[in-house]
C-alpha cells in the first residue's frame, strides 16, 4: 500500500499557515490527516472540535467538518455532538490551557463518562496565543511570561489525571515523532471510549528561549532526548526529576463507552414500557 499523504483531509486554501517556525501543530495535524486516511474515514464521518489558541486554529487547514468552539469548552461541545450522533468520529484538538487549565473540569468529566471522543492535547507548556503565560501543564520551575523567576507550581501529569478520571485510552508522544503520532491517533480513534493523546510540543517561540532552548532545533533535540519508553523510564533513576517523560500507549482498555451504556439504558426503559 502506498504511504498515506492525508491530502484529501487538508484544506489547501487555508495555507500558508500562521504557526511559528518549529511549532509542532503542523506535524500533529499532518499525522491526524494520515491517520484518517489509513482508517478509511469518510470526511463527513469526522468532526474536529478545536478550542481557542494557536492549537485552535487547526480547522483552517482541515477539509472535514469542524466546530470551532470556545476557550476551555471544546469537550462540552464534543460531548454534545457525540451524544447526539454516536456514529461520528469526534476529535478535540486543544492546547494545554484549553484542555487542562480553563477546561480541566470538562476534560475530567468527559473521561469519567468515557465519552467516545478522541482528544489530541497539544502540550506546548504555556498559553501560546496570548503571550506565553503559565498554564496548569507548565513544569515546576519553568520560566514563562507570568513566572519569570520560575514556576512555583507543579504541572499536571495529564495522562495520569485523565486515566484516573476513567478514560479508556491514554498515550503520550512528542511533536518530533510523526509516525508514532499517526499510530497513536489511529489507536485512539478505534477505541470505543474516551481517548487522550498528549503531544509534548513546547512552544519554540515563547517557552523555548526562556528555558534554555534558543532555537526550534534545540527544542526538538531536547524532546528526542527526554522521551523514554515506559520500560526505560522505569529503569532510569530519578527519571521525572531529570525531566524525562514516558511516551507510548500508557493505557488501552475496552470498557463500555457512554453511548453504549446510554443505549442499554434506553432499551431497558423501552422494554419496561412494553416496547413502545
Ligand atoms: C473564556 C476565555 N478566556 C480567555 C481567552 C483568551 N485566550 C485566547 S487564547 C488563550 C490561551 C490559549 O492557550 P492554550 O489553550 O494553551 O493554546 P495555545 O495557544 O498554547 O495553543 C487565552 C487565554 C478567551 N479567548 N476566552
């Protein structure tokens, strides 16, 4: 089989893009388009729901249905779409501000419900579009425009959070690993329950220069060095304290989704009412 290009899912009229040099958003969107193609999804079976921010501009470049939602509320809109039409493939494309800071509550409740939604959460370690402010995913001690002396807070472990909240599938990859991203997105889309892929993609314009990564290339090299398989991570002493993180599929369960449970309840009620 020829390699997927994802071209049918890309809206070329949206180009040139507005991302900064070295931004991971293009690589992630490309992996998503190729995953759609390899799964053979029809364009009208897909709804992408971006939030607001740099990551939220993704719909400009996509040739699929989309609902450009409000900041922190992508999961709420996606929940409504999926509940109304469970046959659709619903993909939220959100930043760490959107997904796990202002929108944290929606994220954990969508995971608790095991809504059959795929979330691609682009963790660029800050609020990118508004000037690089600290987010709930900014690592401890990191410098941002609002933590110039270092972040006194700790960032969420987003995968652990979402898994603990009840999601079927959680995975983490980096923006340098396009082929791995495509694989994880395919896994996420084919899981019937809530799926989250966290993509480590630190902002090369605002976060990198403040944190010792002067150029996008420095940042991409750093990502490659710090991403470890769960096995290597477990064998590395003080791995988290040294900035290493786990990549790969971290949980892949098959518990019933909200839609399946809702349908079972509906049938129970109909049966009790004599099949009406
Ligand atoms: C309710 C609300 N609050 C604040 C804003 C302003 N705002 C727009 S984008 C943004 C930050 C986006 O950061 P993130 O979600 O991490 O996405 P990124 O730009 O980093 O991809 C903020 C605070 C808004 N649009 N709506």
